[in-house]
C-alpha cells in the first residue's frame, strides 16, 4: 500500500513524537531521524501518543477479526448440519438480548476536574469518551481503565458526545452553542450551527447516518434530514427542558415496530408500499391497551413500507421518559418512575428496554412493551447521575455523575 504525502508526513511526525517521548534512551536516534526525515516535533500535541494508539488499534482489530473468523467457521459448520443450533448457542443468544446492568460497578474512572456531563462508547474500539463541565472531552480505554488523551475545542461545558455508526466521527455539543464534529483518527474538527433557540442539551445520529436528532432548553426535539440539512419534524410535547434524545438502531426499530404496530397502523404511520392500508390496520382500536403483543402485530409490521420508521427515546426535566415515532411525531409510550429530572436515555441493544439516568441518583430500566420499571440501580453515584451509554455488542454500560466519576457496569 502506497502512502499519500500527507499520510507519510503524519507517520514521520508520529514516529518522531514517539522517539522524543522516550527521552534520553533514543535521543540520538530522534535527532538523526528528525534531520533525515526533514520533520520537526509538532508543538500543538496533535501527534502525541498517535503511534501507540494506532498500534493498539491494530491489535484490537486483529483480535476482532479472529473472533469473527471463529464465528464464521461455527456458522458454516451449522449450515452443513442443516442450520441446527446447539442449546448453548440458543441460551447464549437469549442472554445477550436480555442482559441488564447489575451493581456494584466494575470499576471507576477519574480525571475530569468538574462534573461529568456525557459519555459514549466507541462502536468498534475498546474506548469510551466523556465530556465535562471543564470544557474537555477525554478518551479512555474501558478494558484497562486507563486515560488516553484529551480533546480540546469547546470553550464552555460540554453537553453531549455521540459517535456515528462506524466510529470515524465524534459529535459534541456545548453551552457555547456550538456542535463540533471530530475526525476520530486525526482529531481535526468542524463546527456546525445547532439550530435551536437555546442551549442544545443532546444530539444523536441515526444508524444509517441520514438523520440527526437534537434537543435542548427550548423544550423541543428537532428531527433533521442531514442530506438536505432541513428539519423534518419539531416535537414539543415535554413540559420542561429536554435533556436527552437517542435513535433506535435498525434491529431495535423492528422490535419496537412490532410491539406498537397497533398504534402506528391506526394513525397511518404503517403505510404499505402500494398505498393501500391493510385490513388489520383499519380494524385497530387506538383505545386498546398496548400491554403484551397486539393482535395482528406480525401481519402489520411485515407489510412492505415506503420508508422505515425512526424511533426516538427522550428524557426530560418533567421526570418522564417517552418513546416517539419521529416522522409522525407520535408518542408511543410514557415511562414515569423517576423522582427527579431525567438526564440521559438509551435503548437496550435488544430494543425491548429503555434505560435512563436521573438526578434521583438512579439508573432505571423500563419495559418498552408494558412501560413498567423492571430494574433500578439505587445510589448509582454519590450525587446526580448525569449521563449513560450502552455498549452495542458487549454486556457493559457506563455512567457519569456530578461526583466527577465514570462508572463501568457489567450486565447479566
């Protein structure tokens, strides 16, 4: 593979930074390399630790590739046997979709000078990022618990951080009214106009990268078309500041669509590709309870639609968590259990549960079907719990709080 001139320059800068960082041990080597490669150590710290980071990333990716190759061999063997799965495979799959967080925390990370405001797992690497009122974004290795680096670009407290589906981009918002988009390999940043009339509290990017949702102090949730940079829907149903918003991923969308197909069909949200509503949709009664699986749910949810619906979860200072269909702005479920402001919400990877963090110092888990709170982690932090994230594939969640601590929780 041939490197471009810029890639070669970055590589030389990273190599020089590594040699200089080793001190007297490689002082002569660093001086010789600096002269022969015609590079000088960067003063902005952009390449600090970059060589080590790339090296550890390669090791992580190699391990991931080996795991995937092993799974592929197992699937090929299952296919030769007629697709028969072992009891262990079935139970393992069930456990992965049903796992919920348990106390105590696996370990805690400290390093921010002010309260933690937001956290996010990287979708590929074993790293997480955190934002704080100290205006910084920090990167951590959640397997070792070690701090990696600090990203500086905001001038006021950081409000939210979110990765795109591949993890190549990181978005962050701040009370400085800016949205920063970071290239997670080079850490270069771009600034976007947020579009709200007050502070933006949270942002989320859909799994396909086509849509963005934002919420804030103006009590609104804006649903954006990123291709045309326009607002498709403005939702203003919360009675107070909207602290958090998140998209359901593709697999989660299918689960939610099946659970709430009765409501969606009755309002025309489920429209067949031929434009003719199904008989099941016409017969749905909006007054029926949504507890359990609705009658005709499978038939309605399986009808080809013009567009796949987008589901949002929001949390507010009105102490509620709410589930929405984004295109129509329809509220599908209201979860009321917190005793104080809700600061963060996330979907469970299975799509069956909604997780939330609140200023009552708890992390709660709600059943998307019944609306019931099925698990509560009391005293998750010694002060308000301000943020939460769920790993997309590993049984882990992270939380942050006013106590300046990031907790990593295992799920069972």
